[in-house]
């Protein structure tokens, strides 16, 4: 048990693009993130830990806001690290450089 009032249980999620959304070179195809929920994991940009919004659709390295519902999100564990996290944290991202 953690006595920190800011503590929230966080899951570890793998977020992947389905084949039909693969973006090619200079883009991400998947990432591992610590987040509060599947929804929170789905809404994170793998290169910046920023929320995906309609205003950020110019970024060609990740999908458009309108496609986030098509992402494949799997819970692979529960975060039990020593550092208390209150915001999502990218652990690993797969980037396809040209």
C-alpha cells in the first residue's frame, strides 16, 4: 500500500496499430505505456506522451485522432515500480526510421 495521496494504480499496456493503419517509414507502429486505463493508453502519442487531439493531426508519425478507436490495446501487467506515477509514461516505442 502506498501512503501518497496522489497514488493511482497504473496498468502496463501494449498499444499497436492494426495492419490497415500501418504508416510506413518515419512512424511508430507500437509502444508500451504505463497508464491508468486502456482509454488513457489509447490517447497517448508514443513519441511525446502528449494526448492525441484533433489539433495534432498534422503529425505524420502516428495515427489521426479519428483513428484512435482502431488501435489494438492489451493490458500486459500492473505497474509496481518504486516511483509514484500520476501521468502516463512511455516505456518503449517502436519507431521505423527511414
